[in-house]
C-alpha cells in the first residue's frame, strides 16, 4: 500500500476565502476515488491547531500500489483540480510512503 501525503500552504487571503478554498479542494479531490480503481481512501482537511510551522491543508490518501497512485496523478480530473488550486496554493510538500506491515497504519 502507498500512503500519499500532501501538505498545502495557502496564499494570503481572508479566513472566509481560505475556508472556501479548502472546501473546494475537499470537494474536488475527495470525488476522485469514485472515478479510479485502487484508491483505498482519500481525505482533505484544514489544520485545526495552527502555528507558524503548520501547513494550512493536508491530503492523506491510500492507494493499493504505485500504479494506482500513478493513475490518480495523471487522471484528467486530478490535473484539473491541481490547475484550479494553482491560483491560491503558495507551496506544497509531498511524501509517498510504502506501508508493508499490515499494522503499520495503526496508532501505537
């Protein structure tokens, strides 16, 4: 299983604008699993604690394998969402983890 983590830093804007942008990200990205095979889960949400070192929004998605992640990356609806977000996302940070131990995704 591949866990795909993306952290987003939003450009400056009002709290209402940022909430609207985050909701739009959630709506667009969380619709993708219904269009693709191999997506086990996908969640998008805002940081709820805040702080200078915190990112604004996170995406956490699990895929059956690297091929499923690749299909997601190139899917036209994903590409359209990325293009839409480009106008207000100031930075992204991405990590893809391979989880090989069945209990690895469980809290300790």
